[in-house]
């Protein structure tokens, strides 16, 4: 029998995810600092609530748990990463993506010199805005 999900923990995780999204979308300020202090401790707290003590007592169960996670999460992640790396290199090779005057064809800055200028001045040419 599968373990039953605890509904309020799922709701708390959803709230935590919304806080992470809002943190990345909001400009700097008090509200963003408050979100920064809240979202990671929330996930750590929720992980502690659902922790199973059996994993701390039996090394064999821990090993099985880790192997299952590697098979279900890490191997697919690596397969997708390799696929998209090859896809990116293919598109770069056929000149579908690439750099034009320091900008890639989608308009974002790729070389570090232009990125540094952009961070300090607001534009890639180095002129103040």
C-alpha cells in the first residue's frame, strides 16, 4: 500500500513554490528580502516533517532509496541534458544559433566583455544611459 499524502503539506509546498516564483519576479526591496528568508526554511521544515525514521536505522533501505532516486531522477536528467547539448551544438553548427557582434541571434549578450559593460553601464557599447 502506498503512503497517503498529507494534504496540508502539499498546500504548504505549493505556497513555497509560489514564494520562490514571486521572489524571482519581484524587484529588490523589503518584500523580496522577506521572501528570501522564508522559502528555504519552509522547504527544510516540510522535508523534516515527512522524513521516515526507518531510513536512519537501516543502511540497506537507504541504499535502495538512493539507487531508486538515481534511476528515476538523475539518469533521465543526464539523458535530457545530453540530448539538449547535442541539439544545441547541432543548431550552432548549422548556424541556426550563433553570435552577431556580441549578441546571439535571439538578441541576448553572450560574450563576457559585453555582459560586464551591460552590468556597469546599462548598454553594451559602454555609454551611460
